């Protein structure tokens, strides 16, 4: 954990914005601390003959409406503003962090009460409370900042509670508990480190917020009259806005610069933190061996889709020259382990890769026609369709199933609203949904995963495509549901004579539904054969290794040991 | 006498929202595991198999029945008493990405369970080298972070963590489901080898009948919070009696086109017969 | 949905009650003796005592509070201790001013932040960087500084719009628009910055969602993808930010009103609080919190409309 925090600091210090912010803040703090040394005047002594004096040797920044030295007030004002903000942030953190930790970790009653209180506090317009408090306590700005800290505490509380709640769900916390760690130790080792960074980010932003609200109050004429402050300077400048508008410059600049530095610092911290998160989630990229030609594909003119020399690259090449062909009415299995490039190949054919992917293909033939990559979007949904892997995340949660099914049909098939609805209901019945009306008017969160996958299949075939590309369509499903979905896909495919590319890692699924198989390894097709041939007589060592790894036919352990 | 005895176990989660009926995840489950034995627990999502594992680990609320470990009731222990059991019962979770703290080095992850017992750091570090060797990871792996390892290697780290306290029972919750085929079989072989060497017992939870057949001595099949069939692995995974188990078996496709066609026909016939 | 709204209304009522109680308690803690202040420094003890009796200050605090509350729920907020003007009519005169600038600011923030946020998320490049820059600027320059700058440049130097004063809507819609333009813009800058940032962030996230890819695979038009599907899913978190921003807008109004010489609720809040005019302060607090509750309720309705998980079930 220390390593990560060091990493965070290092990343932060590599960001020029962060360095500038830290430098600016450092200077402001230093100037405020050293105010008595830097200022040659008392910030509160006014002299009538210096009223609105222009900058001079005696008053480097001039004097204000009652003849006080602007530079001195600026420097001393920094003390008031920074200290006041510090007080507010300290109170917010001191209240928000412990309550957030307790509520997030133990939940139950405390969580309910604390969350309710937090919601209440967040709905209060802060300035009204502060006006009342200042009226009551007699212009004591620090006390007002304590109250403002209290009002900001719910923000900290919510953030901490949310981070703790999400970490608590992590399996490593369960593992730590099973390892015999007590709550205190789990908090210290596993939960606090995760919470510290977002707290620091938020603290930076709260600093800015506190300075803004404090100077606003002082601008209204509240706060101690005997202490110089940026807000009070703005108040004075406002009184002289017609005669000497330049007076607005210095305190305005001081407030804006300080707040901007805090805000930017918070952003830089967040970027640094996200950088480390992103790195930790990155799956190891497959290494690509020197490009070699995959197995040559044999073409006899009856192909629905022919792809030659397809390449996809991000930082590295993930698909390195794939060639494949699918006939009408044929199911091609694209098999491989994770990182083999099989899904990337499927998305590349569909033109659905993210913008940062670089795609090139030597040739793309669809239904006998040469296709440019730019022409693919026009075929999507109409002639080429896609069935995804995760049923639940592939339905728009905000729209009813019916709306999601009818939208493409109305666009492509030019159906009326009523006709599209009838066709959607027929499709839902066709994919084996028992109560199409109910599912039609349901939201995705109201149906099961198996049902959602049937809906997605119905959507894919809704505009009678010629080619269906299915990416691990049964991987997220239970085996019994998987068998039913495979039955459905098989019957739809044969009744419509669709060509189909099925991406999978499961040789059982291949054996069940595919006519031909292409085996992929690190971005290349290493072997391609009719299904019976591939299982009976695998040629490539990688294919043999994969087939040997399947456990389907291994002897039961009980039997093995009896034999031993 | 068996190592673990579960008798009529009921687990209920409080209903979501105010005054909702609680959700009963386990409806009176009984099973037992002997010393050095692997009990495979098979079921589909929502069957309650993971909940059963969590109940044994003390991570799920037991509202009825008992769990006995080594003759002693452990389902009613408080947190402190439970902690004392940590050198007896350990865990390997499914997801090797979230089961290791991404911010800790492998060495920190592996020494953590040792240091709570009061072992010195020097001793703990020596033990880590031994553990890494046992799970076939290089000795310098300790200095690295989990993200530098592949899924299979991470799962080896999780196994090493489970082994660090020499437990007599490890709850394995889908430990190979997230792994590639070739990695899967190597990790399963590691599990078997460790069991043969140390005599640890496994409660092996999975949805995959093939995996369970490969590693288990006995198999229990769960369906909607209940156990519908128990028996030795060969019988349950090849000639099951309960219709649900048969359905489960026939639904899993075999990697052989001809046999799969037969199995499919058999399954459809079974479904027709039922309808 | 009904249950959800009922819960929100109850929470709103509780919020008003809690804050009214707290304020009443706080106001009675002041060291000042309002009867003495009103009666004047030269007044005799008898005169002060008589004034106190007149204001009901001789009764114990809980009784005074119960009295205030029982009148307040019937819409009678009492009269100012200093001017004797009924609080409801005093606030009734000032409410349109504050409401105008705050609601115009809210509308401006909603429209511009969606436009900027979506454009930044979809176009990326310099536009994205400009919106990010604006977000920092909007955060760093508080609304009253923006107000001062606008007053100085647009009103004083350029003379394009009036620097001070308010023209009621019913008197002249065009002059009304002119009189609230600068204050509304000053208020909105911060809210636009924060909300646009949120819209951008959630749009970027939603556009990466699996279902967007699937909808694209079905040949759904890019336009529908963006404005029907993505924006709708990105809107709820942005609405949450907007509702928090509205509370900030109200706070900002107190200061911005002073800059533009508007006599609104904010100005009243400031003067009443400094005088210790308890009935007036209570009135201001109740009205302000009611505004928050009402706007949040509207935003909740919009949230429920956008998010079927809240609406259905």
C-alpha cells in the first residue's frame, strides 16, 4: 500500500499542472505567514490623506477607500482566508470521515440515521444558516467556518461511505476476515488506504469552496472589522467601483487564484489516482509473434462473407492478419482463449471497435460485393446482426423492451408503429418467451438473464439479417439455459438460412452448433477445419493442447482412485 | 467422524426495503465432509451454493440448523471466536482479480494472515518463499503487485494465501471458473496435488459438472436452496438419479460433435417426457 | 413512484421543520435584547419591559416557538419587529426578484450544461478541453466576483445592460429580461461549469456501455443513439448535481443581489439577520428552504421519469 501511495505522489509530481498549483499555493501560504515581514504598514491603520492613493513607493499597490495599505491588507487577508478555510475543512473531515467509515462498514441503524441527517444538511442553503450564525455569535468568522464545516461534512460522509461500501464488497476483504484479521486491522490495512486519496481530493475542493463562501460573507460586510480579509477588500472596492475599479483586481485575483489552484490540484490528484486504477485493471496484452500468413482460405463463390488479412491494433497488434469465410446457412465457430483476438475479430467485422482501435483489412466481400469499411454501418442491423455476451448490460435500462425492439424495425423495414409492435410480439413468442405482452412492456431490470438473452436474439434477427455474429452468446448463462438458447439459435439459423459466426471458448458449444471451426491464438487463426475433422484429427499443436485440456471426458476422481 | 457436519442449515437474508419478507437462500441443507476429502457442490446461479460456502466461512447469517467443525458447533460463534478458527478453515474465491488487494504486494498479501498470529516477520517471509514454491510461482514473485500476474497465477497466489495457515478445510468457491481452459486444468491439478500431500479437505463449489467430476470424491447437487442429490462423483456425474441432475448433465455440451448430437436428442426426449 | 414522491414530500416537510426549529433556537441565543434595541437606548426599564411584553418575549422559548409555529402553518409568519410590516407581504414583494434571477439561472445552467457537456463528450478535442477549462474557471471565480466583473464591464464600461434595479415582469417583459440578465448569468456560471462537467463525464461513461454498442449494431441512427438513449441514461446523475447546484444558486443570490442593487430575499436575509429581527429571519429561512424543497421535488419527478428503476417497483 505504501508503494501505491508513493506511486501516486510520483505521478502527481510528473503533472506540470499539479506542480504549478502546489507552487502557487506554497507562495500564497508563505506570503500570508510572512505578512508581518513583507508588509510595511498595519493592515487596519487608515490615513485620510492616503484615501484611494495610487501605487507608490510607500503603498506598492496603492491604498483603499479609507486610506489603508492594499498590499498589507492583501497579505494579512490571506491569513484570515486560509485559516478560516482550514477550520472549515478540518471540521468537515473530522466529522465526515469517521461517520462515513462507520456507516459504510457496519451499516444498519447508524447508517440509516447518519445518511438521513446528511441528506437533511445537504439541502440547507449554507449562506442563510451562516447569516443567522454570524448574527448570533457577533461577527466571529472562525465560528461561522466551523458551522460551514458542519454543512460540508455530509459531502465527505457520502464520499467515504460510498468508497467503504464498495471496498467492503470486495472479495479481498472477505478473504482478510477469513484469514483472522480483526475489524480494526481490516479498516487500517484494506479500507483506509482506499479512502485517503478521495478524501484528499475532496478536501482540496472544499478548501476552495470555503474561501469562496467566506469572502462572500465578508463582501456582505460580515465578519470581524478588525481583521483584514480578501472579502472585506472586495467590499471596499465595490464601494469605490465607479471611481477606482482597479481595487477589485488584487483581492479578486487572490480569491480566484487560490480557489483555482485548489480546484486544479484536486483534478490532478484525481487523474493521478485514476491512472493507477486504470493500470491495475489492464488485462495483459497479448504479445504478437511476427506476422505470418494464416491458413489460406478456399473460396468457391458461394460465400456470404469473406474477410482477408484483417488487422486490428491498439498499442500492440491484437489481430494480425485474419482471413475467414462464411457461407449462407453455415455456422463458423471462432474458438480461442482470452486474449486470442476472437472478440476483436468479430467487432472489427461489425465495425464496432472503439475509436482508438486501428483496423485495416485487405479485403471484405459481403454477398459477392466488395465492401469498404465505411459501408459496413449501413448493413448493420439490416443484413449483419450481432448477439452479445452479457445479456443484462446489453439492454438499455431506461427503455422498455418493446421500444428497443421496434426502433430498428421501424427504421429499416419502414413499419408502422402497430406493425412493428405486432412483429416484435411475434418475435418474442418465436424466441420462446411465454408471455410476450408482459415482456414487451417490461424494463430490462424486470426480466431474468436468460429471458434478456432471448430478447437480444429476437432483436438481432428482427430485420431478417443474412449474417449473425454472436460473441460468446451463452457464456454468461447457466448450463440449462445455455442448452435452450443454443437450440433456439440453431433453429433460427436453419429456418432463415443465416450465415453465423459464433465466438466461443467452449468446445462443447462448438461441437453442438458449428459446421466449421477456426482456432485462434494470439491474433491469428492457427487452424481451420470442418467440425468433425477438427475434433477427430486436430492438426495444430495448440488445438491439440486445448482439446486435451477439456475435462468433459476425464475419469471421475472416485473411479481413478479405485483403480489406483 | 467427519470434519465438517452441516445439519438442516437455513440462511435468510433480510428483505430489501422496509417490511419485505426475508429471502431464504438455504432451506434446510445437510451434508458432511470427511478429513482429506473433496466434496463437490454443483448448482446453477441462485441455487444457494455460494451462500453455503459463505455460511461455512462465517460470512452469511445462519438463521437455523447447525454447522459443526471437528465436532464443535461453529455456526453460532461471535467474531472473535470465529477469528480463532482461521487456522482451520480457509478460502479460495472465484474472481482472482478482486480477491487480492490490488495495492498490496504478493508478500504483504501472504504474510498478512501469518502476522496476525504473532509470527515474526522474518519467519513469515521464510514461510512465504515456501508457499510460493508450493504453488509453483517464482521466489521473486513476492515483491510484485497482483496486477503483474495473469489470472491463473493470481489464483495460485490466492491458493498460497489459503495454505499459509495450514488449514484442514478450504472452501473453494468457483476457483477455476474465470480461468482459460488450459490454465483451468493445471490449477485443478495443483489442488489435487496439494490435497494428496497435506490431507486438506475441500468444499469445492462450482457450476461445472466436468470440473466437479475431475476433482471430487463425492458430489452434492443444489437446486433452489436445497440439496437434491448426493453421492460419489462417478455416480452423480455420470448416472444421476434426480431429474434435475440429469437435466444438468445433459445440458452440458460435450466436445465431440457426434456424442453431443446424441446427448442433445436425449435431453430433448427427457424434456418432452416431462412435458 | 407515488410512494417515492410521498417520501420526498415528507422529507421536505421535516427539513423545513428542523431548520425552522434550529433557527428559532439559534436566534434566541443572541446576547442582544431585541426589546431594548427597538425601544431605544434611552428608554426606561418599564418601557423596555412593555415592549418585550408586546413582542411576547416575556414568555418562555418553547411557548414562543409553539405560537410562531401554529401561526406559520396557517400562513401567518408574523410581523417584523422593526417595521411592523407583515412578514408575508414584505417577502411577497421581494420573492419575485429572487425567484426571477434564481430560476433564470437554473434554466440557463440546465440548458447550457447539457449542450456543452454533450458536445464535449461527443466531439472531444479542443471543445472538450474548453469545457474542462470552463469548469475550473467556474469553480474558481465565485458568482459574486463574476457579478462584479459583469457589472463593471457590461453595465458600467459598455453600458449595454442596467447595472442595478429590477423591473417586474408584468410591467415590461423586455426590461425584466434586461434587469435579470446579468445577475442570472453571474449565478449560472458556477452551476454550468459543475453540471456540464458532470454531463460530460456521464455521457462519456454511457457511450462506452455495452447496450450502446448493441443498439449501434442494430442500425439505430447515431442521432437517436446520442439524444434518445445516451443522454437519457446520462441525465440522472447530472440532475443530482443540478439539484445541489440550485442550493448553491440560492446562496449566491444573497451576494449577487447586493452587487446589482436588487432588493430580494437575500438582501432581506442579510439585514434581518444583522438586526436580529426574528420573525423576518424565520420568514426568510422558511421561504428559502421551501424553494429548495420545491425545486428538489421537481427534480425528483424528473429523475423518476428518467429512471424506470425508481418509477417501476
